[in-house]
C-alpha cells in the first residue's frame, strides 16, 4: 500500500502512471495548489492540457472515489458545468504502484468574486440546478455531514495529537467542548430536513469563472447533507451584507429548486464543523512533510492561542439569532 504522505510519489512515477493509462506527457509537471491530494497540470504531444489528481492513499475507499466520479458524470450528462474525469475504455480511476489517480480536462478561469451580486445570483441558479439533479438519487458509499465525525471524532483527533501546548490545554479544550456541545445541539434539526448529494466544499477556490459563467471543480469532499452546506460558504462580511448575499443567492436558487428556509438554522453549526475539522485535519496530516513546509504557523503556541480566540468568537456566533430573510 502506498504511503499516505506521498513519500514515494516521484515525477517519474507520475509520468509512468499517466502513460500506463494511455496518456502521453510532453511537458513537465506543474504542481497545482492542493494539499490533501497531489494535483499536476501537463500537456501531451498535441499541446492539449490536462490535470491529473493522485488521490491520497488510505483516505477514501475505492468505491467512494468511484461514486464521486459517477456523481460528476451524472451532472455532466445534464450539461451542468462540472469538470468530470476523463474515461479511457470506460475507466476513470487508474492505479499505478499503489497510487490511484484520475485525469481531467484542463479548464481555466477566474476566481469567483464572492462580493459580486450578479455572480452570486448566477451561482444560486447553478447550485440549484445541481441540487435538482443530485436530489434524484442517493449516495451509497459516501459519508454524510454529521456531528459525530466532524465534531466529536475531530475533537479526539486533536486531543490524541498532543499538539496543544500543556499551558493552553485547559483553556483550549474548555472552549472547544462548549462550542461542540452547542453546535451539535443546533445541528439536530437537520435530521428532519431534506438530505441530498452535495458538492460539499463549495467555496470560491473550487469555482472558476469564465465569460459563459461558473464551472465547478473538485468533488473530492462530496457528501450527503442539507442544501445550505453548498451555499453558506459564499456569505461574507457583517450580518447585513450576509443577508443581502443570501437573498441574492436564493433569488437565483429558487428558480430551479425549492429551498427549505429552516435550513438557515444550521449555518453556524456547519461552520463549526468546518473549523473544528480543519484543526483536526492539520493534526492528522502533520506527519506529511508537505504540511510543515506549507503551514509553518501551525503547531505553535501562537496558533493555539488564536484558535482559543476563534472558538470564543464562534461560540458568540452560535448564540446569535440565525440569519432570516423574514425581516430583511
């Protein structure tokens, strides 16, 4: 089994793997911004550009990766702007020396402007179109958004890492446990809400903008969950700005799919899952040499002091009334 930290993933191995799948490589490998997996751009002898993703070993089961691919094909067939992997002889997931990888067409574009209301309304329409398709079937292999994994198990990962300085342990875990308890309680109503297949990580970095509109990349974190998960990360600024952004998003969204307004209650609990799980992710990946190199600020006393402050701010956000368009 390949090492989870990509220690044996050399350029020669990557090129050999690509060629074994039927792709010619007539350029160097340009590393793209990705930490969980390894992603490279290359072109073939016809100067056609591609992007290859080598999946981190020991993260997803093969059935889960294939379900990700099947989801992207399903959306692509409905002419939705998803960058799906290429198939060679009906196969989209390849293996070489213990590493599994996929190849995608290279699609450029500008970064989505989260403060651009015209683009936000456009995004609302496209996400609703994705949800209209994704709601027709269920994931079988992919996980869902749940407080057990993304809050309580994440907390245990942080604790087991022993990275929190002893001088800050009491302060950090006191506020962390308080935040987790409130967030888990606030997420309970999600069990009675519609759960659909989601992009799962729908932030600006995974959305590229072209003159004809947005296209979505990286379904690596697709999961089952409430629709609001694919919308809340586009909100920024103070409460009034977020209400305007939310109103604009939903104006486009409801042209194609019905939004349950009760899901607005879940925004801060989902945000809490993201920030707690992010800390746990850094703890789990710290043994990968790429992480100390790219996240030098992690695992310092200053970092954990900042997390205590962040968690206190998140506790305050959890205690605020949820966003509501009724009074907007």
